[in-house]
C-alpha cells in the first residue's frame, strides 16, 4: 500500500518512524515486530529505511533534488 503523509524533514528517524506508524494506525509494539519501511529512490528501486543513517541519506537526497515527495 502507498499513502501520502506530510511530514517535516527536520526530524530524526525515530520521530519519522513514530509519525508514519501513528498516521497509518500501525503499532509495532503490539505484535513485537518492527515495521519495515522502504523508500523509492531516484533509480525507482525500493531501499530499506532502517535507521538514522538511512534517514539522513533520504533527507539529503530530497534537499539536493528539491524533492517534496518520498514514496515509502
């Protein structure tokens, strides 16, 4: 499934993760499993978004390309 969610880019990965799971009514704690997030990069490949380092790469990519949309 794909969803459009407006989020600020000046947040860290933990905040991003909580924001996405809350907006999509997903609770990773109820099942004990972490929800996996992937994003679509400039090559149209889906790449795992799994921590602060990945989030920083995404933010830089969005800023460099003046992108406003991230497909997660």
